[in-house]
């Protein structure tokens, strides 16, 4: 028998990643008084954030939204009859709730070849399946059974949802997001900087969603917050400046001190000579990784001179620190590290870049700018 690995986890992650992309896809449609939500009444929900203000803003919307919700079910898979039926039952409960839903949207990837045939099943047949169900009382089908016991009431709500249904079978969502983002992040101005901005936006949205999930909360992005994120990213990625969010970078880059590649590296051994506890070892190694990440982005922009300026300033700071500590008879590895990090560096956009440059220069094969917290002859 040939072993077939269980791919359910991978498929689940792919579906989750696609759901985040759908969230981003709708984020670029936000206007004043709108918000897009992750895992509230649906996988993704697009709504007015202040419904009572619709009348005074109605001239802006041109039927794009009528004051309620666009409940978006995201499916990154081939949809079976059973899955489609469960989706319809969920929507029946939602339609009967206090939430005003203007659109029920099924959003799928075209590669799965799903068809727009989800209401082909007769309402009477579906109601018979619901009525004959013996599932537990908290099951969706049982809740529908209790709320819509008669054929007529079931048929009526089934028909309401059918009228509000929209099927989106999208080909290449990345391309569509790219098109929507092009004006916000000024694609026509500089393609490399545009790509850096868009990637930073997608990463930031992903981190915010993951943080909300950890707290068992939905993630809601308002138009104002969206514009603030776009503005912040645009200011942090220009021809002169490259400054990815350190907080976001830290969330997805965990340092494993038991990893042989890390524990045998020169930068690790140099930090060990400073007698740092593990959490500070990890922190300083992360600074180095963050700086390397930024240096790669400067290279993408053909800004090697920026890297040279940061590293030259860092190395000169280290030389001054080393001389001063020797004169004061306080020359220790830890003092070299801390005093070098304190030195100003106007070429670095934030402290983490400045710190990271000093850690980066303790690596092997750096050349004449190599830094040592502990001199090689004493190591």
C-alpha cells in the first residue's frame, strides 16, 4: 500500500490564506462609513459602520451598499451538494436574525470549477430533509427546523435568500488585489516600492487577523483605519526610506537558540560572550535578522549606498566605543554591545535598524567592517 500523507491541515491553511486575501480584496473597496469584517456574521462581511448615517451619505454609494451587510462565504475548494446545503442553512438562520443582509455572496476560486447552481435544489425537497432531521438541538439544521416548521415559511425565506444571492467565481485573486491597490500605493510611480508597500499591507492585515484569532475575537477594519494603514505604509516605504514594521516582523520570526545554524553562528557566539540571558540573546539576534531583511529591500531599490552609510556609521561608532572603554578601563563585551547600540545613526530609520546593523556586522565574512564584542584573541 502506498502511503498518502494527510493534506487536510495544508488544505485548511490554504483556505484560511485565501479567506485573508478575500478580506484584503474587499478592503480596497472601503469608503467613508464602511467597514470590512473577518469572522463576524460570515467568513468576511462588508457593511456600513454607521447605518443611521446612510441617508446623509447616500449620494456617495450609488447602490454599492444599502445600509446592511454583504455576507461573504469564502470557499477555496470544490463545493459538494452537502457543503452547499449547509451554507444555505446558515444563511437561513442569518436571514431570520436581527442582522440586515443585502447580499449573500459565495466567493470561490475559478480553478475549482464551481457552478452557479446552489439554488437548483427545490425548496420543498430541502425542507423535507430539514423536517426529517434528528440532529441534536444545537445543530444548524435543527435550529432551522424549529424556526421554519411549515413548507410556506421555509419557502418564503428560501426565496428571499435566493433573490439576494451573488456568485463570485474569481480568477487570480492576487491579480485583482494588485489592480485595486495600484492607486492607493502608487504603482505607476515606482513598481518596486509599490510591491513593497502592497506586501507590507497584506502582511499587516494577516498579523492583525492572527492576533484577533488568538484573542478569540473578530477583526474589523474601518475605512478610517484602512486609510491610516495605507498612509503609514506609504510613508515608511519611499525611495529614501525603507522601514517595515518591526512589530509585525517580530510576530512571524521566532528565534530557536537550539537551531544548529543559529547556535554555531559568529553573531550568536559574540552575543554569548556578553553573558546575556536567553530572551536578550533572541532579541538581539532578531534585530540582526530585521536589519538583513531591510538591507535586502534597499538592494531591490538599488540603494546599496544606504546600506553602506548605515554600516559605515555603525562601525565607526564601535571603534569610538572600543577606544573610550579601553581608556576608562571598562572594556567588556557587554559594554561594547550596549554602548555601540546607544550611538546615534541618522541613516537608520528606527532604533531596531540601528541595533540590527551592529549585530549584522558581527557575522562571518563581513570584511574590514567586522565588529567583535569579544576580540578574537580573547574568545
